[in-house]
C-alpha cells in the first residue's frame, strides 16, 4: 500500500512543479539523459553480482523463439492460401 502512496505523491509533485514552472522547459530531456546514462547503468552494476545463472534462466527466450517461428510459419501459410483463393 505504501507504493501506491509513493506513486500518487510523485504524480502530485510533478503536477505542482509543472504548474509553478519551477524547472526549465528542457528539464524532461535532462532527466531522461540522467536516467539512461547514469541511473540505469548504476542499477545494473548493483544487481549483476546478485544474479545466479542456471539452465532455467534460458528456457523462456527459447520458448518464445519457438512460438514465434511457428506463428510466422502459420501466418505465411495463411497468406499464401488467401492469395490462392483470391478472386482475380
């Protein structure tokens, strides 16, 4: 429940800061660059040592690739069939 209050507080804070024009107009660009180039790499460097690698970790990507392969084959077959039955 505390997370919802934190989210509501940040939305309210953003609305108030936008209303009173405290920051310059290019502030979102600067904040995005800060998050992308500083915060995310720092978070990755903090979390990588905590990872434990196992075989189960690699199963979901390969399952998705298999499903994509089957779906793309199915869609290709349907397109060929629809072109065959299309009136000329």
